[in-house]
């Protein structure tokens, strides 16, 4: 129903070479955050090597509001570096926290911590104690994005409420 919209980081910052992948990711994360797809610069005429009438594909020749579809925003990033540094990924807009202020004001926000060993888990839990005073949801979000290892613990309001070793499989 909607066309695939194509943009380019190269039009904004030139040949980024090895940094093209991360630059494309940054550009798309910011576009998702602001709900706007930035225009690609210096498009005088679309490539004659592409049949633009064959499908629903359009160049971002103008700044465009991100289309509302009722689904999370998604973007693909492909980058080919001259040295073989490549990035090919799909980004999806995270689910918003329903009401961060309500959660901070009295809801429970679990902090899930994991490590490769029992001793490493104890060190991670000690580091979490140093996060007291930071927004609970921010810390929980950061911890949820970390690697998941076998030794795990859950903190609620800074108190360890569960600890164990995950089974393989």
C-alpha cells in the first residue's frame, strides 16, 4: 500500500567508508525518534539504471513525515564499505513505556542482571547499587539491552528478589 522509501547517508556526509553502517543506523534512529524521514540531498534525477515504474519504490527527494500505519516504525539499513565493512539490519521502534511517571511514582521496576559467573554477577549487582538515584526505567531499559548470560538475578527497589542459573536449551 505504501511505497518503500529510499534515502542515503552518503548524500548527507559523503563517503563514510567504514563508518557508513553506524552513520546509517544513527540517521534512522533519529528519524524514528522525530517521526520524520530526512530528504536525500543532491538528487537531480533518479538513476536511469532503475525502472522506477515497476514497483512501489520512491527516493526521499523531500523531507517526509513518517507514515502512520498503526505498526511500529521499521527501517532497513544496508551499507557496503570499501574495506569489506558491511552492515545490513532492520531497526524497529521500541514500545514506549505507557506512563514512565506512574512507574517511577510507585510501580515496580525490575532490574534483570546477568553475568558469566557467580563472582561476576556479584560485581554487576554491586555496580547496580551505584545506580541508586537514577531513573528506574532508564536503568531497567539499559540492563534489558545487555547480553544475557547464565548467572542471573533480579532486583526490585534495589533489593535482590531472585537469583539463579539459567538452564541451557
